[in-house]
C-alpha cells in the first residue's frame, strides 16, 4: 500500500467509534455507527458501510480446544477495499487492493484475501484461510479454517466446507479443502475436510465432495461422482 | 399507501441517524441505533428494529461484471411493515402492506415483496426479484437475483437458489428459478438456474432441483425425481 | 447465578443504550453501540460484543399462525457468558454459565442453552428449543423451534433442521428433531421434522435425515442410509 496517512477519514458518519492508533489513508469513507478497533490500518479510498465492526479481537470459552492467539497484528484494509453494512472483520487479517466484502459478513483472524476478490453477503470466513486474486465467494458461503482458495475460483451461493474429520473429538490437526485455480463450485455444495478440487474442475450444485476432484473434470451428486469428461 | 406524511417518527430510539428527505407516515416506530438513508419513504404504522439500515445504495468493485444502476428510486416501506434488528434494506425496492422482515436479513435493490409476506431471519434476497402475496421465506434462505416467487409459496429454512449457469464465466443473461403459486419447498433445497417449480408442487427437504417440477407433483432426492402422484 | 448486582457494567463502550431495570453482575463488559433491552438480567463476568441487541421482544405480522407470547420473563445471561458482535438475543431465554455465542447470531424466546455450550457465528436458533451442556453448534447452523439437543452433541457447520411436516399448511403441532447425547452431525446436513438422532450416532456431511438414526450407527447420503456398524 502506498499510504498517505492521516489521522481521520475524509468522510465520517454519525455515532462512529474510532479507537486508538487507527491509521487512515487518503479519501476514506466511514458510514454511520461504525466501530473501528484499536490499531486498524486502513488504505486509500477505502469505504466502510454503516454498522460494521473492523479489527475485532477473537475470544473463546473454556470448552474450546483451540484458543485464539494472544497477540495478533492489526487488520489491514488495502487500497480501494469496500466493506458493506453490518459486517465483522477481525484483527490479524489482510484484505488486498480492490477487495469487496458485502453486508452481514464476517472474516476471522489470520485470513488473507487477495486483489479484487469478492466476499458476498452473509459469508463467514474462518481463521487461517488464504483466498487468492479475483475469487468470487458468493452469498451465504461458509469458508472453514485452514482452507486454501486459489486465484479465479468461483464459489456459488451457500456452499459449506469443513476441516475437522473427527468432529470435535479432540485436538487433532485440522485441514480445510483446497480449491485450485479456476475451479467452479455450484450452489449449496458440501465439502468434506481436506479434499482437493482440481484446477478448472466444475462441481454441480448440491454436490457432496467426499474425495478429491481431478483437474478439469465435472462432478455431481451425493456422494459426488465424475460425469465429464 | 394512504400516507399522512410527517417529518419524523412517532417514536425514535437513541443514536438514530435519519438522512435527508426521509418521509414518515403516521405512528412509525424506529428502534435504537437505526440508520435511515436519504429519501426513504416509510408508511403508516411501520416498525423498524434496532441496528437496522434502510435505504442503502448498492456498490461494487472493478471485478463485478454487473454494475448496480446509478439511479434508483427510493426504498418504500408500505403500511404496517415490520423490520427486525440488524437488517440491511436497499434503495429501489418496495415492501407491501403488512410485510414482515426478520432480524439479520438483507434485501437488495429493485425487489418487490407483496402484501403480508414473511422474510425470515438471516434471509438474503438479491436484486430484481419479485415475491408475491402471503409468501413465507423461512430462516436462512438465499433468494437469488431475477427470481419470481408467486403468491402463497412456502420456502422452508436454508433453501438456496442460483441464476448463473456459467458460474461467473462472462456476462451472459441470468435467470433465477420461478416458483409458481402455492408450491412448497422443503428445507435446505438446492435450486439450479432457470428451473420452474409448478403450482402446488411439493419439493422434499434436501432435494436438488436440476429441471422443471410439474404442477401438483412431489419430488425428492439429488437429483430430484418425481415420487407422486 | 451468584450475582452481585450493580446498576451498571464495569466497562461500557460508546453509543450504548441500556433500557430500564437491567441488572448487571460484577465485572460485566459491554462493547460499543450495544442495545440492552428492558429487564435483562446479566451475570458476573459477562462480555457483550459491539453492535449486539440483547433482550428483544418477539413480534409478528397478521399472516403468522403462531403469535409470540404476550408476556415473557427476562433474558438471563449466566456467569461468564460471552456474546459476539452484531447478534440479536430475545427476551425469555436463558444462557448458562460459560456459554459462548459468536457474531451475527440470533436466539429467539424460550430457549435454554446450558453450561459451556458454543453457538457459532451466524447461527439462528428458533423459540422453545433446549440445548444441553458442552454442545457445539457450528457456524451457520439453523436450529428450528421445538428442538432438543442433548449434552455433548456436535453439529457441524451449516446444518439445517425443520419442524413443520405440512410446510405452513395450517396450525398443526410442530416437532423439531431430537439429537441425543454425544451424536455428531456433519456439515450441511438436512434434518426433517421429528426425527431422532440416537446417542453417539454419526451423520455424514450432506446427509438428508428422513427417519430416525439408531444410537451408535453411522449414516450418509440422500436419503441417509446406515453404513456402520
């Protein structure tokens, strides 16, 4: 980011809370009733919609096997990032230039979203996930922790992923799905932990992905089976 | 709407933002921390819950093939509309008399929701969609763009629809599903683009609708197959 | 709850609305732009995130067959409860000691969530549901009304349940699923009304549960069929 730091947004709504040590680039627009938490770094031309929280620290209860890290770097919103209304973005993540995050979404800590990618309304992204460039994650998707989504992937609405083969039965290692470059996933698809969806593969709507999908193939059904080529 | 315009709500919470040229009918109740954007038209006896944004303008990033329209008519909330908490309603849409929109929902631009219909919690409705009278869209549904839902349709929780056969692969025309009068859709159903679900058809929970469902029939499964009559 | 009542939180953010007769225990932390409705009872060491509404009264429109009860006891948040940002909790429910409710979630009236259970982000819980101790309801789940979830159940992300066999066709009795102790449900599972999932049963991701699942068995598919033992 080529930042021209200032100590306030170019335009600020009413009832806005800006905590300490927040850095603003040029031409930042902040909506009404927004909360910007301590230390957040906001690039040039960023727009933050009404009622959004940026830079939240993670928390936990005593049942959770995995505690969030005690120290996290600030949330960084790159140049020309747009955030919708009513969203919650955590500290420790970085959104690249031109990223669009729609309303009522949430992105946890240690996530990167690269240039020009779109995170739809009501999408929830867990921690430690990598999302590439020009990716579309459509409305209502759930992106689990420890997941890798490469460049130019398209994920249709309401897709669900998971990363815990043992479903909470202990502190085993977790692995989210890997979606390779250019793959396209139909709406309401279910992905099991650790599956790889190959380059330019196509997954039909409503499929349940229980094993790897080879590059360039098309799969459908529950469990998903290959129908092309 | 038979409006008796006034320039403020009958009851207003704290930390409320009312932008310019908002019109209020009689007996309007506005909760705490609500944002009402410029030009919104609010009918008699409307209730707006805490933390809700009404009249948002759409935005986009440079990756999006479809840019939102530059000019949009105001959002119109008809007589006795009730909006929950934490919702986001866009400019350019119209909610008819008695419509109920629950918490944490969002309705985009150029949508009409007709008399007495119910939009559940966490439901997301995309742009250019028509929802008829006495429709129920239950909690967590995703209603895609360019979709038609006729009168007295019942859509169970968590149903997902889509409108883009090519999954982002260019600027082709999009067509959402058409759900005809009186059809009933079970929970977590997946609808592919451009399918028609006939009058009074019944779709079993978890079905994946890949082709048209004839009127009066019952379908289940992935892909959905007819089991009745 | 061993409460040491005070008349304000130990720490309060900006733009907070506290209505009448709210009771606070010791060491309560309230974020920015929070709304705490009339009569809410908040235990010791509770944390409430930014932009959250606690103690909302239910509402309805004239189409709804079931009207919410006119009178409801207060919402009770037990000792050490943690609530995320942007959530909406209703009056008439009780969260036990150590319960964790993540961001953008909603819990309706007459729900109990027992000790140390976790309600993930974007989870929606309907009214009259009982959730036991040490339960995990992961991100994006929909928990229908009149449902029973026993102790130590694990429900993966994006699971959907329903309670109305007749899909809105009248005022029949509703019964949600019963999930018995220790059962584990994979992500994006669909549960039909009134099914029982037995103790320690395992439901594979993407399954559609149309009938009871015996204790200790594993089921997968649409419709779900037993694959183990």
